């Protein structure tokens, strides 16, 4: 999570959407008074600072409550979202890696730990009300980041220069070839609200 007073933006970090890579890139352009939460384990050249009272993956409404409406309303707020079937696979491969490749996909799905992001960028109690200025889409990330960074005055050459946490996934088949029909339907039901908000399809 980043609050940049230098560039007047707030980056709300969602799950499995290249958030760590974006944070590493942005931290190098942030000023000494900006808020940059730590990455654990630390990844160079990320530089955390001024993060007391803030934490990784902090929801937008909590950030708003802490910084106050004056800053919240005047800064550009953005986050990233991702196709739920692809996002869930990415999350599974990370969990499997951390369990020494001993976690089957079926057992992961049965555990009901899913990368549901919409509560991080919507109003509590009003899940249809997005409270950030822009939700970028992982599927068009570099193009849309370029638009945002141009607006914010942040130099960008079309690449973040880092691809953090990409080492977890070995199977690079299209997600449609991985899911059974029952598994695909399960994810569709679990992520029904994000699908409704963003129009994702299997």
C-alpha cells in the first residue's frame, strides 16, 4: 500500500494482481514523506517508509479513515483487479509452492481461501460502490499503468522492471484447460460479485 504526497496518489494493493511488482517500482519514485508499507520478505530495491498505522493489503476504506477526507478526496486512488479464474490459479500455485508442492488443486479449493478483492476497493456495506478512482485490469496492465503514470507524472518505459512472485507457477496452460466444469462453476459462484462488477467471463 502506498500513499504518495509527492505525486498525490494512493495505491490500494489487491491480491495476486502484480501488486508487489507495482509497489517495488513505485517505491523508487516516492518521496521521503510518502507512506510505503513493507514487503515481507523484503525484495530489492523496494524501500518502505513512514508506515506506522498502515499495513500491506490495507483496504481503501481503512486508508480513507486514517488519512482523512481532505487527502482522500484530492489524491488519485487506484488498484488492480484480475480475472477470478486466472487469479485463483495464481493464488493456488503460490500456496502450493509454500507447501513444498504437496497441495492438490482440489484440496486447495476445499480449503475456501480465495483471493477475493472487491472489499478492498468498495464501500463497506455497499459492495457495488467502488471508492477508488480507477480499477486497472491485470489483463491490460502495462497499457493502463502507462496511462495512470502519465497522469501522475511518473516516468514509465512500459515495464515495471521486476516480476515479483512469478516463480511460483510452473504450469502455464490457459486456465480454461486446467479447470473441470465443476471447478469453473465453483469459482464463478465464489467470485460472482467481482464478475458482476467487471464483466469477467470464463
